C-alpha cells in the first residue's frame, strides 16, 4: 500500500551529520532540533553495545537480541497494528523489523536526514524526507487521510524545540483516531558541554510529558518494556481518548 505526502515540498529538513552529535542546516549552521540518523544503540547477542550501521539487517533472525525487534514484537503482539507512523526514524531499522515480523503492516517513516532517504537500505517507498515539527499530511492514493493505529518515536522528541513541538503534536492528532496508540521515548538529560546543548533542546520529566500530551487527548499508562538507554530516558505509552 503506497502512502502519499501531500505537502512534502514544505518539509525539506535539516541534515544530521553521520556519526556525530552535530545537527546542521543546509547552510552548515547548527540546528536547534533535528532527527537522529544512526538510531538507537542496542545490546547484541553477545552483550556488547553496537551501532546499527555495523550490522546488516538481512533477516530479523540477526536481531533477536536487539531493541528494535524487542519493540517490534511488543507492538505486534499487544496491538496487532496494520498501520504505523514512525517519527524521526533514523535509518529505519525499527520499521524494517516490523515489516519483516508482519508483512501485512504498512509503515510510514519520516526523518529530516537526506542520507537516510538516499542511502538507507531499511526504508521503503513510504519513507519521507521531512521535519516532524513542520506540517505533515499523509493520505492514501484516493486522497483519504491516513489514521494510524500506532504513532511511535524513539529517542527523538528531545531534539525538537519546545517552540515547534505543538506542530509535531498537531501532526500526531491529525493522523490518529480514538484508540490509536502514541508511544515515544525521550532523554531527559542535557549535555554538560556548553557547545552541545542544542542536541537535547527539549528535556522533560515523565510527568511533564504525560501532562503535555494530555492536552491533546492522549491518556498515558505504565510502560511494559524498558529500552535500557544510557542516562535518564523517559518512556511514554498512551492511547487517544
């Protein structure tokens, strides 16, 4: 099933320099909010921590010990979704794992990194270059707006400025309906290095995030998986009422 993005010309976003914590605009200036490229770290089968770019996703069997498959299995087993929107998808490995575990699932991925769009082997025709804090409009070929069963975003929201975050939430509301699940994680810590404070520009506690999304009609509930990220990271599980 092919998904279209009506206004994607308005959503050309920032680069994220691969392998670093530096977000750059097209002019090479530092950006105050951007999406991850490399995605999450995870613990391999041998217990070592590895970058996603060091492994090939030939089959989900290679990722039985990974965060991505653990999260994908949780979503599939608990919610049986048919449509999933992933915001700030990085290189797209989570949605790739979802499609491999259940080929009937339609995933739409969004990230502001051009490298992902051009080179990542994990995204498909439903991947779009764009900032999540600018207006998004996804629809089917017949023009009907897509209402996703799940909207998920891992380790991304702390990179979106508070000044533009309302637009991100408006995107979530526009593409969900009553009963849709909204799941995200976000680091609640800032960098000590003065030059890197732009990296985590929107740090909130768990309670602050819960109160914030409640304004948009999402009711939170206790999480059932832990990502095990270094540092303090909140995990928010919610349903639209």
